[in-house]
C-alpha cells in the first residue's frame, strides 16, 4: 500500500511521502488553527509545513514541480502561510494593535525584497552565462572572473523565503506572551537579513565580475579551433540521463588518430560527462554551432539519432558516420535515419546483415566493420566460477520509449528470474544492475524494479544472518572493513582531484576557464578509479547479493565480476558475449525459442528464458559444469560474428576507418574546389594538412 502511494505521489521514498503528507495536511491545519484560534496548534502545523517543504526541496522531489503547475508553487505557499498568520493575529483581537500593522507591512515589504532578490539572482546568472561551455579548451585570451560563491545562488529563492521564519516566530511569541517586542525584533530580523542578502549579491553585477559577451567568447573559441585544428569530432545531443551514450566513446576518442573534439548540444550533459583529456565544446545554440570554425574537421561521429544532428550533417566538407551507442538487435540499431550518414560503423558482420534484412535504405558499401573498442576492458572467461559461489549478473534493459512488451524482462519475468536465482539448489550470488532509464516511461517497470531491489536486499540480509555463512563472514570481516576504509579514502582523493582548483565548484564559465588537460592528473584519476573498483568488490563478501546502481562500478566491471548474465535484447548482451561466459536472454514477448533466436542474432548462443524463468537451471548448469555447457563453441563463433575478429584489435580497425574517411573527405573537398574554381570549397586545406593526410594513409 505504501509503495502504491509512493508511485501515485511520484516521490522517491517513504521519507519523501511522509514529508509530502506533512506539507499537504499541514496547510489546512494552519488555517484551522488560525480560525479557532489556537497559537500552539498553529505553531505546530506551521513547523510541519516548513519541515515538509524543506525536505522535499532538499530531495529534489518531483512533487514540488507538480505543485508549481497547479498554482501552489514555493512563493505562493510561503505567502499563504504569512497571510494565515495575519488572520491568526486578527482572530486573537490584535487587529488594532501596532504589531498587527507592523506584521502586514513586514510581509508586504518582504515580498518586494523577494522580487528584487529574484531579479538580481536572475541577472547574475544570465550575465555569467556564456554561449558555450568547454572542457580542455584554452580560453586564456578571455578574462573570466571567479564565479560568485555558489552558496549565494544555489536554491537562492528558498533561502530568501525561509528568512520569514524570524518574523513568524517573533509574532507567535508576541501573541502568546503579550510582549510585542518579540514581534518587532522578528520583523526587523527578517527584513534586515533580506536586505543584507541583496547587499551581498549586488557587487556581483559589476562589470568586472561578469563574463565577456557572446561575440568575444565565440571569437576566442574560433581562434582556439584554428590553432588546434580538430580533425575528428564526436557529436552528441540528448538528455542528461543519456550521457552514458557519449561517455562510452570518450576513451576511444582519446585514442583516435588525428585531433579529436567532442561537441555537445545540451548544457545539462556537461556535468554528467566522464573525465576525459579530449577537448569538449558544448554549443546549445544552433546558429552558434553552424558559425563555428570547424573547417579542419574531416570526420564527424554520431552516437545517437536525434533531430539536432541536422545542424552538423548540413556541413558537406566532413564525412558523417553513425557509430551508435551499442550494438544489438533492437529496432534502434536499424533506424532508417541512418541512411542520412556517409557511413554506418558496426561492430561485426552481424550489424551489416541486420541492415540488409531491415532494408531501410542503408547501402552495404556504406557499412564499415570496426569492432567495439570499448570492450577492451572485458576479461575472457577462464571456464569456471571465480569464487566458491558463482556470481550471476541480472542486467535488464529498460522499457524503451515505445514501451513494447518485449523490450524489458522486468515487468513480466524479472521477479521470477531473481526468485529462482535466489532459491537455486546450488547457492549463487546475485548482482542486480538495472538500466538507468528504468521506470521513466512505464510505472510498472519502476514498481518491478523496486520489488526486485527489495528481494535482493532481503536475501542479502537473510544470508548474512544464516549460520552457514557466518564463518565466511567472520573470517573476512577485517578485510572488508579495510576495503570500505579504502573506498572512503579513494573517494576523498577523487573528489579532490576532480574538484579543480580546490575552490568550491563555480559556475559553467569558471569551470570552462579552469578545466584544462593535466596528463599527470588524468593518469592519477585513472589509477585511483582502478583502485576504487578493486576496493568496491573487496568491500563485501563473494557470497553477498548486491544491488548495483550509480556511476560505479561500471557495467563492464560487473561483467568481469560475474560468471554469467541474464539480460534482455540490448547492446548489453552483445557486449557480454565478448567475455565468452554463459548468458541467458528472456523472451518476454513469448515468441518461442526458435522464432526468438531467428529474430535476434545475439540470442543464438544463449539459454532462452520464458517469463516463468523455469529454464534457469540449464543456465546455472552451464556456469558450474563445463560438461553441461553445450554452447561454448557457439558463443565463440557468435562473438566473432557480432563483434568482429580479435586481430587486428578493435581500436586498430576503428582508426583505420577514421584514416580512410579522412582521405575520402579530403578527396571530395579538393575535387569540388577544382571543379568550381572556389578554394573555399576545401576549407582548412594547406600544404601541412596534405602532408598529415599522406602520413595518416601511410599509417
């Protein structure tokens, strides 16, 4: 019942639900207390609304947005509470007292102070916003002053509104005690603090504290681009939740032949971007992007099919390539939009065949097999479990934007899968790693995720209390404690290294100014992340069930820790095949094993699970006994078909494709320039560039 209420209220936890109830019921109670009138009842109900409001904002609850949409936003709620206090004073026969008039004047003046404060904070943010956000780009020619202290601007409206507490408390004490001095002191404190807040903000609108105008910033960026001369650009547009789609290509971009550049289109993706040494430019404005000096870029790579791609696709001097963000048999892997690109790069032969079967207009000669460079960290299976208890990873995909029933196993099969794993005759350890988008389209998927999480956590608690595991738990407790201490230490070091200069994190402009490549720092971050990953897996027993969410550990680290995986039709399955380990895929749409395997290439070497998951025993047998693993050879063959050969390596195949396309782009540009007699048709071309191209071809 509580979980149903949580889903209906769109809150994330029981604590949020309690805070919501406090706030929603609190306001009617405040009104009743004012009408009765009862000062203590009023004070208690008012305190409940303050606490509920604060907690929901602190948690970033979706309910806050809903309240704003029904004209019950933050300012309205505070104003309502203040009006009810005025009503209480009137009902207490204080309407003729000077303190009553002072209270009315206080709230009117305070409302004006709020308006001035809101105008000021908005002005500061607007005049500190640059047309681009950058990482690893030298903007030394621009004078970008330090950002105002973020504690002044973070949730600034709330901070100002909560200053009315002084007046509210003072007036309540005055009404209860009869000593009106308390009311006057509270009023002075509220108005004084509000005025002081504005006075502290005022220096930040001086010209010396603001960033240069758009024209200067864009000119400085073009100057840097002309000096850096990027040749390969990774272009990405999407929501902040889709940042993983660009993050998976950052390491590959760092190893790309030529001079790589990452182009983003949404500001909210920048904070989600993983650490990288590659220059990053976020250009929200389409006009700004189209006017950028990208004359030296010869290859543009696209990780997703989105409408904003057209802003770069329109540039004829570069070759455009769809690289995607995973290789799977889902419809997204054969999107008809892919024919807009010059080439489509797939991991292996399977991707080529997939487009041929779909017949969506992508020509076979435009498809290039480059492997999957991102899969290099995945370790090959030794043929037996790594621990006395086998580890099974359950990594379902999400429900998808189209919400088709066969997209995810969570709704129809998820609980059955996890229950059978937890209750298996031979004990296994379950790692549950859900897709970050789970529940965003279908509430049933979110509810199933919550129930599975509860199942895994309960099973972990039960196993910890089981006498059979007590000896193991006791023996390794000191090592696990040491690992947890290592995690805390490494987290602190990583926070310090990724925090820039040591100052409190500034705004986008300041971060653009300070975010520069530091090879030693990047190497240290990479080393610490490796240590963090090792400490994470040591921080709990090899028999302990675990729900794995958040940025770490990464999916591939979960692959390496597990001995087998259960998943759905998605790129996760194709990637896992690189490990050579047994895997199972759920036929959630109930197509039947033969048809399911016919439609989905990645399933050919999998144990196919029905929604009842009754086939889980066959899957577990393949993990624990090599003699009971009849599909080992099929997995090896399928790995090459889906992901390409092991030699040359994926990164070598990828860079060969980049070099070949650079040559094609240069040939096209020179040909157009010769035919039209217009040198500008081959922008960025000079003798040194021709030498670089020849060298790349020779390489």
